């Protein structure tokens, strides 16, 4: 049995525990620092008590919770303190083999693809109901394991996961082929059939949300799944495995492997019995895969035109970058602002960043928690140093908060040039880079001058400008006068090195279906 269980505390004491945590606002500690890093260290953010108890966690294979074949485990850490939360089964090749065998059997012999669409849909709906019931508990696990704010997890992410499963449950009995008007005495039709065993690899920044983007459409189409979670945030997927079984999912239909990329991940990618691979993660890892759905990194432009509502644009650009501690594939990480409003925008962006509330992610009102782990923390601090060294102006932030956990001040750079590292690389942290532009043609060229092409934001009140940018930007999503608007029905994915294929919406179904053409000779064509 997986033994992730809630503490003795009931739901109300769980909630009050979150609320008791000390608030930590950085405003009083921030100052402009030209020399940048290390000038002052703010006090530590004191973590609240652990919200749920997690003893250990096992793999889900063939409907059973089991240890890794090797017996090995690995620790997963609390980003608020760096302390170990739990030791999790370390899946490797042998476990992947067992999981793929189970998924293969469940697909080839089991009831899942053969079940009526209605019944399959009902199981997915039952799972969504159970997940909704445990919303706060799952959100607490997500916050604890990844550092994202509890409010974000409880009010946005877990409800979105529930919504997404319901969306795809609604599709199950609406998946069908076509009749095709081909030449000759033939009746031609297409059947839309599941592909088989789907291998899916998930990153840590939205562990359960991306789990749902991948697993929900695959299961809805009748595939079976082996999913490998991120070693940096493995707990929530294991937790939701139990309600899946309770909802009536047959053994082997969903298998969850926790473990490392180079071992368990690589074994899943190279397994001959996996019919379809989907990977969400960094571009450098994704480049090694081919013929798969890839959701990779980004360096998305956020373009503020001269006629934009500046206050609205400042707020949206702030959200576009700082949401989820800046750890978003689609973060608006290049804020292009027209020269006529540049100074005003920078002042306001800085003021907004200075107001951002950083603290224990379980505390109500906190906007920003810690970064996921020490490696990401160090990487981000290196980028901040490079921004200062390359001559960008550090408007706010730039420093670590305290000495415990992985908290970073919301950081704003102005006077950023295209060739600086902070304008080129995916930083994946709370670092906003504000660049200046003169005209549309120039900003289109510069916005597209990247190997990424995931998303973009456009702020303008001129329809022609909006339409021009919408057509010219080589990206998978254009948000006009808004940003980060997600919905189960809206497709998401990247151009260029940001990915291949789409998740969510009807487009995701296509990647989990085979199309079979059926051509039947007609004996008496004269009758037609
Ligand atoms: P990562 O590439 O390091 O890891 C992602 C997953 O791949 C993990 O489960 C990891 O264990 C596994 N992995 C690592 N090496 C592997 C290998 N050799 N073979 C098979 N699997 C391997 O990425 P990350 O740091 O976990 O996630 C952050 C990245 O994900 C960012 O670049 C971000 O932009 C991207 N991302 C993209 C999207 C999108 O929809 N485009 C969404 C979220 C995150």
C-alpha cells in the first residue's frame, strides 16, 4: 500500500495550520542594488508545520503499490527548508519493464480499450469526483513537494486537473471516424482507435497538472499508460493513484513510476513495447527523443505597444513572469516595451515587484514561495549575476532571502539587450527582463529571433496591431490583452524547439489515436 496519509489533524486544523504561519513580506528588505548580489540578507522564512504525513511511497504497477525491484528509494525534499519529506521508491529498468508489461497486457487483453465508451467515461468521471473531494489534501502535497503556493495549488491547479479529466471524460463517447467519398466501387471509412501503451514523462513545475494533460486524453482514447514523474516532485501522482483504483480503473491501465531521468526515464523512452511517447520537460532532454509529443522550454515575448493600457500591462507582465516562482515553460520572460512608455513601465514594474509577497507557500496571501531545489536556485542566482555583469540595470531584488530554503527576491532588470544571457536563456525563476523597442517590424523580428516558440503576450488597444502580431509571431499561443489563460479545451504546445504536437483540447486526442482506413468492395455498385 502506498502510505501517504493525512496527519491526525482534521481538515479544519489542517487549514488553521496553514493560516498560523508567519507572513513574510519582503518590501521592507528590498533596496536598489547596483552591485547586485549579496549586499544584504533578509531574515529566514520560517516554515509552517508539515501539513500531511508521508511515510514512504511506492510505485503503482498492475494495480498494486510495490517497492522498486532493487529495493532502493530516494529522498524528495521540502523546498522551504531543504529537509527530506519522504523516501520514494526508486524505479529503474526492471520496474519500467514490469510496468510496460502490465500496460501491454491491460491493452491487449484487458477490458480498457474494449470497454464501452460510456463505462470508460464514467470511471474517469468518478476519479474526477474523488479528486475533487480530496482537493485540499492533494494541494497540500503539491505545495510541500514543489514550493508552489497553497492558494495556487488548492484554488487553481487541482481544480484544473479535475476539470481536465471531466473534459476528456466528455470526449470518450464522441471519438469516431468518418465515411470517406473515395472513387470507385468501394465503401470507405476510417476508424479512430487507441494507439496502445503510452509512455509519459512529467516535469516538476506543475506535477499533477501536466500529469493530467498527458494521462487524461490518453486514457480517454482507450490507451494504457506508464507515467514517470519527476524525481524533484514525485508525491502527488502517487497520491492520486489510489482514487484512480477506487474509481474502478482496471489493473495495469495506469502505472506510475518514480525515479530518475537517466535511468527510469531513459528506459521508458527506449522500451520497444511503448507505442507512443510523450515528454514534457527541458529542451535539452527533449532533443534526445524523436517521434513523440514534446512539450519543452520557452523564452516567450510579452509585447507592450505604445497604445496599451500601461497599468493593466504591468500587472499582466508581472504575472506572466513571476507566476509559479517564474518556473513556467510559457513564462513571459522577455518583456518588450515601446520606447514611448518604457520609463513609466519600468518604474511601475519595479513597484509591483517590490510589493510581491514572498513567504511560506502555505500562508494565505503569499504570492511567491521557494524555488524547487538548490540546483535551480543556484542556476537562477548565476543568471542574476550575469545580468548585472553584462550591464543590465538591476531595478529590484537580485538576492537570496535568508539562508534556509530556496527563496529569491522578485528581480527586475531594465535596459536588457537581446544578446545578454538573461534575454536568451530560459532562466526558470523570478527574474523579469525589460527590453525597449521602437516599431512593430523591429519587435516582430526580435521576438521571433529565438530557437523557442511556445507562447507570447500582446498588449495593445489597436485591432490592426493585435492582428498583425497574432499572425507574425512564430509561437503556439498568443494571449492578447491577457496572459496564462488556460482551459481544458484550449490547445497548448510549441513551435520550433519548444515542442512538437499539442496537449489539451481536441488536438491532444489526435496524438493518442491511430486512424485506420477500411475499404470495402461493393458487390453491386449499380444499386447505389
Ligand atoms: P527535465 O528535462 O530535466 O526533466 C523532465 C522529465 O524528464 C523528468 O521526469 C526527468 O526525470 C525526465 N528525464 C530527464 N532526463 C531524461 C532522459 N535522459 N530520458 C528520459 N527522461 C529524462 O525538465 P524539468 O527540469 O523537470 O522541467 C523544466 C522544463 O520543462 C523547463 O524547460 C520547462 O520549460 C519545461 N516545461 C515545458 C512545458 C510545456 O508544456 N512546453 C510545461 C512544463 C515544463
